[in-house]
C-alpha cells in the first residue's frame, strides 16, 4: 500500500489516492498502531471529500468509527451519531444487531 501511495503521489494524480490512505489505515490498525491508523483515515476522509469519491468517503467514515470504538470505547456514541447524521441507518441497524448477538 505504501508503494502504491508513493506511485500515485509521484504520478501527480489524486484520483483514488484516498483508497491508499484508507487501506493503510486498515493495515496499521491490524498491526496494532491506532495512532497511525487514525492519521491515515483522516487523510483518506479529507481527500475523498475533496475529490467527490463518495464510496471512499463512506468507507472512511465507517473505518473512523471502528478506530474510535476500538481505541476509546467512550467514543462509540460519537461514531454512532456520525452514522445518524449521514443517514446511514442501514449500517447502524446492522451494527446494533451484531452487538445484541455478542
């Protein structure tokens, strides 16, 4: 992912650059580095909004919620309210359903 990001940056195009930041965020969280994970997801979110990449923006918001919930459980309410503000009721309902089963 880092190599792909480097190639994209050197190529001068911002098209799909948020993809690289999104997946670097996922990688760093899996590696146990929530600080870098959050930094990358915030960049993915910013770039996806700037470049009107709604699919990556939605994925970035979802991933940010996961990071917040995983690193600071007190942030779960904030992540839930973000879903409500964006009208993402489907995913919110799915999350609540899964949580009830745990």
